[in-house]
C-alpha cells in the first residue's frame, strides 16, 4: 500500500513523497519507508550531454537509506535500437560512489514473449556485469485455490570467463501457505531450480534446490523488542517430503552514527516442536565508502546469541576488478577483522570459473585465503553436482602451493538426507590420496528433542552433531549444542552449551560439558571456553570446572597473533599461553606457509618452545612437517613428518621422527634418518591404538603398543567418573601396564586446605584379568614461589598403599600415603630457557631438597645439540651433578652419549642404545647401557622384559656385567615381577617380587624380596597401613625369611636443630621398622607378629642447617625413646 503526496521544495522543485506500507495478516498496514521522487538534469554518463535523471531517495526510521539515479538511453542491442533504463544506487549519504549500476531493457522472445533483461554491475564504472537476469511471466496452469495464476520466471546468469552461465531458474508467485507460526497467510513463494541438463529451460529433469516463503509479521526480536519484520522461511525437499531448514527475520535499525543497518536474525531447529526454534546468529550490515575507493564497502558485524550487545566478528566486503588466468574479472574481496583491536586476521578473494566441462558445468566458486600479506595460504574450490537424487556441494581444499596447484589435499561433500521427522546435514571428508569413495570422517548434524544437563529445561530441542570415523558404523562422539543460562567462572550468564557424549556399552555418558561465551577483557574481545567434568546425572554436587581457555587476537611484534591462555579453576594466572600465527618461509627451494605456535609460561618473556608446521605432497600423500625449536629459533632441534594412509582397511595416521647429523640446515626428510615411526588408528568406536616402531630395530614389529579407550568407573567413595584408560604393551608382551585417568575433587597435601580439582592418574597392573592399583598421582597447577621466582607450577603428588578403603572424612586416603612430591616449571637462566623439576621430601614440603634444570645448547665447534641436566641441592650454588647428553648414528643404531659430572669433574661416560635379540626363542627388545670411568670400560647393564613361562605375567630382567671381570657372565641379575604368593601372615595376595641372582650361581636365587601393602600393628602399638618388605635369603636351595620391614610416614617430634638436640619439632618422617624372629606363627588378631619382634627402628628426614640441606637418620632400639645413633649426610 502507498500514500502519495505531491510537494514543492527549493532543492527538489516539484516532487512526490510516498509512504510505503506492507500488509501483514491480522495487523494494520505496516509503515516501511518514505520515498522522495523528483527529476533533475546531469551529465551522468559523461558524454557531454545532460540527461534527465529520475531521483528516488529512500528514508527509513528517519534515516537516509539510499538514493537511486535513473535515466534512459538508446543503445543498439542485437542489431536493434533499444531503450535502456540505467540506475545507479547510492547507499552512503553525500557520497558520489555508487554501490551498483543496473541496466534494464525489454525484448520479445519467441518462446517466452515479453522478457525483461537486467544487467547488474557491482563495479559501477566498469563494463563487466556481475550477473544478468532474464525475467518473464507464464501462466500457472496448476494453480490451486489461493495461488496466483501468474508465475514470474527468473533466469539467473553469472559472468564466467567473459561468458554468461545459467546458474539457477526461479519461479516466483503469491500464494496462501501454512507458515512456521501455524497460521495460513499470503506469502511470496520462490522456487529455485538447478538446470541439471543445461538446456536453458525449466523441465522435469531440473532439480529443486530450495523453496522460500517471504511475508511480513509482527515479531519479538532477539533483544526482546516487539516490531514488524520481513520473515523468510527456507525449505528443502528430500525424498518428496518438505522440511523447513531455517527462518530469517530481516529488519532495519538506526546505528549510533545515524546511518542505517540491515539486521538479519537466523533461526534453525525443529519448527514443528513447541519452542523448537533456536537463534543461531544475528548479523548487522551497512554500507560505507573507504577513503580513496571507487566502490562501496559492505560492513557485516556478527553477533552471538549469548552476547547481543557486542559483535564477535567483522567483515568488510567489496567488489574489485582483478586478473585471474590472464583475464580481468569481478572478484569479491572479504577482509576479516578482530573487532576491538582492528587487527586484520585474513583476506579472502572469491570468484567463479568454469570447471573441466566448460560452459556445460559445473561452475566452480573459488575462495582464495590470505593470512599472510601478499601470500596465499589456502585455496578452496566449491561446486554443486546432482547424484543419487541429491544435490551435493563439493569443496576441495588446496594447501600445497595453493596459488598454482592442480592437486587438492582434501575434499568435503555436503548433502541432506531424510531422518525420521526431520533431516540431517551430512558432511563427508575425503583424503584424495586415500579414497574419493570412502570418507575418512563423516559428520551428521540435525535438530531434535533430547535430555540435557540443563536444570531450567532438561528436555529441549538441541543441535545434535554425530561424528563418525572410517570403518566405524556408530558415532565415536555425539555432541548436543544449545544456548542456556549457566553459572560460569565469570558469573551467571547465557552461554553456548556443548555436551560431549560417548556411547559406552550401549549407554550414553556425558564425558564433559563446555560453556562457550564472549566477554570484553583488557579491551579485547575474548572467547571463553569452560570445561566441566564429573557425574552429570548428579550435577548438583558432583560436577566441577577442570579448565578455562581464553582466546583473543593481538598485535605482537607487527604480527596478527591469536592468543590462547589456559587456566585451572581458581587460578588467576594462566598455566600456559600460546601464540598462533602464519608466516611465509622457504622450504626445499619454494615458498610455503608456516603455521607457528609459540608456547610461553607465566613470568617468562620468551617462548619455552616454538613449533612450525608446513605441508608438502610427496610419495602420494599430503605430509605435514613439524619443526620443533628450542635452542635457536632459526634452527629446529627436531623434525617430525605426519601423514594419513589406508592400511589393512583402516585409516592410519603416521608420525615419523628423524635423526639429523648436527643441527638442521636443510629440512627435507631425505636429509635425516627415520628413527621412530608411530602409527595411530581406531580399532573400534571406543578404542584407538598407537603402535611405535624403532626403525633401526624393526620396521615390521612395533616395539610398543598403546591402547586408549574410555570406561565408566566407580571410585572408592562411590562416585561415577568417566576414565580414560591407557594400556601399554611392550614388545612381544600380551599383558599391559595400565593407567586410569580422570578428574575429581580431592584433598591434596600441597594444594591448599580445601578440596580442589585434580587429574587423578592411577597406575595399575592386571593379573588374571583383575586390575590392582600400584600407585595414584594427583596432578594439578598452583601459583607457587618455587626456588627462583613466583610462577605457575605443575604439581605431581604420588601416593602408594592399599587403596581398598574410601577416602577419609578429611578427603585423604586412609590406607595409602604420600611418597613423593614434584613441581615442574620453567625459568630463564643465563639467557636460556630451562625446564625445572623440584623434588620435595614428605616432611619438608615447603623447600625442595633438590632441583633439576634441563636445557639444550648448540655447539658450533662440533655442530651438535647437547642436552644438559644440572642437579642442585638446596643451599648449594654449584650443581652437584651435571649430565651432558647427545645422540649419534653408530652403524645401524642411534647411540645416546651421556657425560656425567660431579661438581664440574667428569666421573663417567655412558653409551645407551636398543637392539632386537632372540631370548628364550622370542625376539626381544634389549636396552644396553655401557659405562666408562677414566677411559676404562667398567660396567654394562642389559635390560629387557620376558613373559614368565607358564604364567600370565612378565618380568623385567636387569643384567649387570663388569667387563674387566667377564663380558659374557653377569655379576648379578635382578628380576622384578608381580605374582600371587602366600605372605608371612598366611594370606595369598598380589606382591611385587625382586629376585637377585649373583655370580657364580647365576641360575639360583641368592635373595628375594616380597613387597606389598597391608595394615599392621607397629612397634608403638598403633595400627595403620604400611608398606611391607619381606626379605628372604636362600640357604641350601630353601628360602628363609630373615627380616620383615614396615615402611611408612608419620608425624613425630624430632631433632631439627643440631646445636640443640634436646629441642624437638613436629616433622613428617620416613620410618623403617625391622622385625626379626620366627615368622611361621603369623599374626594375631591385632595384626601383630606372634613370635617376631622389632629389632631396629630407623627414622629419616631432612633439615636445613646453615643454609644446607642435610639428611638426618636416627636409629632406635625397641622401647627406647632416644636414638642409639644419628647420621648426618650432606654435600
């Protein structure tokens, strides 16, 4: 509906003011805009003659929206004089730069009758049309009631290589239709078809690509404001059934600078379910003119549904003329910016070109991506094809020399398939070097009702993402994605929730839940991802935050850098920081794009490591080279090469490590020797396998195999946790060592008084199919003043014991005790980044008893990289020991050389290597260590593992030789293994066995130890869990239990001031009780030996005396409070 007013002004003369209204069912006419129309004279086409100009100026919301200048001219087209109407569109007020030019004329077509031809020029001052539209009307012979009897047909052509190519055919008409709101109303219908047979007409063989309904409606927008908007419903048809794909609301809003922005809200979901529509994004677009440009720039700001008051992305789009393949064409330029800093993160250039079949299709859309100035980092080519009754969108990625390459490195095919009452979007990823018929990975996305972790609305419509891998019919991971109000580390707010779900034994288990949101921090737009774990079936009391990641863009040393900081819950300081960026480099004589990752630790002003990755096509696969830098950021210390291949009907990811003679100057893999190869593949939906090959030992048999899978466990205190299980198999072994890893809230010894999140690492051994816990570690981070300076450290607390009872009321183990604490961190010393590890004694947790510093140095003199490990004890300014290590190729093996110094004096040199040998008719990996002292060959160690004959266990064998005595006969052999045995208390239990064989009776055991944990009554009458060590000697072929030792920690009052030994201080000490007697009578009901007694009690701890760490050992006899002797040892 229009209201027309005729008016006069000094500026325009006579003009018309037109108020435009739209009609929405059930509402009064909706006011849309005001137009002012007048005529003027202007030499607009610069031919020296003034043309009559029809001006149309449009205002919306009281703000200038656009101005059109239209004029007519006569041109000769196809040999006929034709009236052409030209229109320039100006969208920036007071600017003479037009957004576009449109030329329209009419002709009579023998088939279609009166046809309107519209040429659109996105670069207005050029003669290259971006697109051409042929439109005509036909009768709707199948019009039903409520449908318009006339259809407008639009043939949409695009300019490709200087020729017109028919991209789509559209039918538009008005009709009564059912909309997503459940009502029936008049809509504008647009059917878009693909001309499948390239005959230029719409027939039955053409494929319906999309269907849209457009109408006006009163809505409540994303911000909650009631308003009128244009609604656009998009439908897809799959197997003859119509599904709604999305809903858009489009309206205008006034910007702070009094310009106009076009707002588009995009909704997806299940529109057939109440509250099933989900807001996906909000975009705001406006037009501007950059200084010096002759074309306009479209600015698009993107908003996330969880933060509508601040944009999360910004694009600036304009059309330019550029040369491709020797021809000038229209190209779309898109610049992507980080908002707060204005950092340009990437630039894309988009254009169309013919495929291999020329104008018979398909047309390829090319996306060139530049993340480095003037250097293309990726090219993507996208086209559509019809196959099996589906429209497939094919995307091919070119990563290796993308500007010129004809070989794509990956291919993605996207299509839609019917699923129950909805449809799935299927994205199949192919590796062209492996297969173009079987995808290496597939993702299926759809919307449906699901039970979630939300407390406000547990059952809701979510976006479901199913992830599949090659050869696995079930999804390996399922994700639920939706928006919800949650309590985050930054307070209560709306976030995007991502639930990561694993299917274990037929049941779904929520592995983790992530909260993703944006916020402004330090004037930077920051993306925050919080990860929560625990038992989400009991989320009120049993879930916790394990990690917080913050990402933003910054300008560092003139580079656009993406910064990623990782935090632990409760820490204000990041535990790690990484910088990601791209830079141009040269490898193998050609320019490549390097992806650089710099890793930092808090307090250090330089990276502790740098990784540079680039890609190359070789040996019929795409190889990624990973260069690792530490010593010299211009020269890597190592190179790894990774690639994918099809082996034994599964996708295998290989990672090859190379040895180079000296530091690397040429980074080609052919310049190094492959020393290790790792192959990783998925054995089932819940198990991945990594095989490690020592290429100088065996190229066909893995020296170790690791199997990783997930398992739902119940902890000793009855909590449900999802644990990652890692089984490690040594060469030839069928029995694994096992690690079980999960997150939990635990009370630590060094992490504060409250419960805190830790990663629990349980080390187990499996005998007879039953797992037994050997130790438990708590791994966490804390801000700590460790030895040198304040920083974030990684703390590892190690516990040993029975692990059979629940945790105590104080949150600590009741039948296990702390045996070691270490803290890992980095420091800068003498202009070197050094990795530090501090070790603490249980009774002296405030001060490290020693610290090791490891670092690398490059020696120009001999062209080698040396690894140094300096060990310091508290109070000493000089390292008590230093180890200098390097590797060399010796024939067909890599030998590790180690020079060992004490207080700067060379003590020994060691040579270590591995080789395959046949032992007991089994090919076995044997580790050798040869020791030289003062140039003399003094010692050899030979270590290997063997399966114990007739059992389901294995043993570690350590043979020790004295070459000056015998090079073939060991002076002693130690065998360590686990077994079930009867111990001194008469119980049959799992024990650790250490057997010692001594020369010359190398075939007979000389002594044996059985080690286990049990509850025992101690010499002071108390009862507690202890480590029990039973010491046997062999006499006449019989074993004789000589002594039993109890090992434990206890808080006692002990001497800490050597100058005042009468004063005592509480201190946790290590106690070893030695019992002797007749052990054959076993224990009484109070866990006390019936016929044995404590003969010695040893108490050990450390003190700091005169700035030096000193080891104190006190020796007691049973019944005496005072020690009978004291030993003080220090360096």
